[in-house]
């Protein structure tokens, strides 16, 4: 443990999912004050129970990160409790695999777009102005490897296309 994030405030959106959980645990091990968003209370409780020596450094909020007003309320809460937000990690994402693009229900496709694209947009839209006011901060938007490398198979085409557009959207925004 290097204590690199001691005294730092970290938000891990999607912090109870597979990758989000690993990211959350890594920040806790580095002594960060971590807030996670989650969709199911039992996932957060399981994460809290596995937080080892650091359960008091972990806070959770059931928040729809595609809802801008809910995200604004969450960020206000974090700023009120911690004074600033040093790191945002967006690990929110979804994939409904196994169905060729031409057979995929458009509602399912819309749900994937909302979770994978809108979440990053909303989180960044709310967090960036606060980090600019602070004069510092870091944002990491996570995308699948499928965003840059086709995994093969017909059922993977919609995933790869979708992840590519997610990654490109966030890459271009970060270069601006």
C-alpha cells in the first residue's frame, strides 16, 4: 500500500460491478475516501462487507447515473461531505450479448446506449465544472477492449460497434 489516495475523494460510478468493484477496492487499499453508485442494495452491502480494514472509507448511493438531476444531487453530497472530488471513475456499462444486431430489439439497444454513453456524458457534464473550479481532478471513463478490437463472431458486432462509439466519444471529449 502506497497511501497514494489518502485524503482524496473518489467517485466510482458502477462501483459494485465486476470491474467497478476491483477499482473500488484498489482505491480503498490506497486509503481513498470512496463513494460508489449502485443499482442494488445487496451489491453494495456485499462490497462493504469485503472492504476489509476500510469500511468507514466507503459510502454508497443508489443513483441512476443517466439522470442528470440525480447525479447533481450526488455530487453536491460528495462536495458537502468531502470538500472536493478528486477522481471520477465511470465503470458503468452494460451489454446484451448473443443476439445479432439485425435481431436485437431496439429498446435493448437504446438501454445499452443510455448506460454506456449517457452515463459518461452526464457524469462528466456535472463533474468537470466542479473540477475546473477546484483547479484539479481526474476522470477515467472505462470502455471494453471491444471498443478498439473486434472480438469476432456475428453476435459481437453490435457490441464492438457500440463500444467503439463510446470510446471515441470520450476520447474526443478528453482531447478538447
